[in-house]
C-alpha cells in the first residue's frame, strides 16, 4: 500500500479516536449507536452486527454520506468499535468483541465563562477615547525626525503634522475634506502647528517615505505594554479595496474581474491584543515565510516566551526562528505530520502527541489574532478608500497605528498602564536619551 493510500486512513483513525475520547458515541437500548458530530448538530446511526448469523448481511452500517456513497468503513463506525475496544481489522477477521465499557450520555463540557470588564472604567475609556488618541498621536508623532529644511522656497509643513493628519484622518474614517474641521480643532488644542490642506493629507498617505515611518510608529506604540505581553499570536488578514483586477478565464472563455485587497501580516499580544509588529506585502504572499521577520521585529521591544500560530506556519524554519529569540512556538500540526524532520519540529510534535491537552491550551491563544483583526475592522473600517497601491498600504498601516492607540487608552483605564515612548532618531534605533513619559490629563 502506498503512502498516499495510508494518509486518509490515518486521518480517519484520528477523527474516530477523537469521537470516542470525547464521548460522542452513545449506545442505544436496541443495540444501535448514535454518533454525534464534533463540529455540527448532525448525528448518525451506526449498526454493528457483531453476532449476526446471516453472513450475507453487512457487518456494520452507518447513515453518514461517506458510508452511503462507497459502502466502506467510516470514522463513525471506527469510533464505535474503538469504544468497544476493537478495530475494524478485528471484526473483519471474525474475532469476538472485548468486554464492553460502560457507555453513558455524551460528555457535557462546562460552558466557558469570561470575566466581564469593569464597566465604569470601560465606559470612561470609551467616552474619552478620541481626546486621548489625539494627545497620544501628537506625542508619538513628535518623535519623528524632521528632514533638513530647504534653503529657499516656502516653509514646508512639519513631517510630524503630516503624519498626525494622515493617521487621524484614517482613525475618524472621514474623507480628507470632511475631516478638515477636525484637524482645525486639533490645531486649536496644540496638537499640530497648523491644519494642512486636504490635498496635503492625501499626499502624505500616497508617499513611499511615509511607509517606514508608520512601521516605526507602530512598533513604538506597542512598547508601553511590553511589561504585560510575553505571548504573541501570528496571523494575517485582508482589507478590501475599491480597485479590481481584470483577467481572462481561458477555461470558460470569459472576461472576469476580482476585487484587490491589501494583506496585513501581524504579531499580536494575546493579553491586550496590541499589534506589536506589522508587515504588508503582495496580496497573495504566503503566510509562513513572514513569521521569522515578525518574530524578530517583536523581539526588539518585547520578551517572547511563546508564539502561537495556525498550521500554515508549521515549518522547521519557524520553530528555529522563535527559539532563536528565546521563545517556544505552539503551532497546529497537519494531519500528515510525523516529526521526521527532527530538531525543534520533532520535539514540538512529540510534546503535542504526548500532552495534547496542555499543548492545545497554549495553541488556542492564537484566537486572539482573529479577535484583534475583527476589532480593527469594526472600529476603523474593513476597507481602504485609497486607490493607489502606496496609499492603500499606508492607510492599512495607519489603521494599525490608530488601533494600537485605542488599546493604550483601554490599558490606561483598565490596567493603569501609562504610555511611554522613546525618542526616535534618524535611523529609527534606540538612543540613550531619557524616555518621554506620556500621561493622560488628570493622571
């Protein structure tokens, strides 16, 4: 038998074992079995003719689509036989069943409960969020180094003002024209030295020089939470655009079009859901090769003890990348993984096989990545308004930066953590200069 023939069987055995272990097989009074699905409300009837004298009758039947289609063994039959202490080969060879184990109702897992927030603190943070975001964004933009002024010509608008205006425009989800009055209010409050023209704000978003600045500001905006974040989740998501790609489908002979999207790769803290590192590449770039870069960027300001990811990131290179910064990668394994590659991959695979429950408790923290992406899209929009690729990329980065500032506001009210940013230099490296402590009014 070839490896290709063995793999589906292995997958089926694992599913059957999971059905049996989780108590999804119920023995009925008439000797039949009811097998409940793991992922839906479906249930199937299984009949095991263990002592049927009629040799022409099938030894077992199941009402699932798999058995009805090919009249062969399915995972539901294997699960029932596993509960009885048998396997399919035993029954086919005519062996007598082993002593039955007590069968009861399906195991009822306790519904998880989640701690509710302190509503007084939560409400206070939400009501004052915009004022705090303005102050934090202004203080953060002041760390941006200003380029050398030109010897002649008009005095340029400060770079800090342009970055502030572009990010705040994205945060409010207003058009550049409708957001002008908001920028004038920020000017009156002293956050910027002038309210730029709306075309200047759009030009700042459509400038390639803005991209590295936004990357650095995202990194700085997450640093105040370095004391509480040691576990991170890596994942990616897409932001739809208003541009389309046209192509000709050779198979059907039709001209089609598909909507473009901007793909964001991110490393996310699982406690506060802050985005510690971000990366935007081509729309269809693979996820797995980006984990080493995100890990290195996160390690610049955080201590990484654990990194979690889904099975798309399960490679030997990614286990080495996380181990290089002193952390442990908890990634899901594919159904055909064996650990034969050795090294850190094999150690993690053995840990998964020998202590599955503990491993999955660490792994399932990656669900915070999905929660974070949902929060970004609900609070700051799931689509980008810009039309040019550079502006679209910068707009998504501005969304990430604005979202991080909202996380800082929530952390201040709920955890008592004040924002603290370091002064950036021309090469975006840490300096020995004293840190600028940013505190909210009245703190």
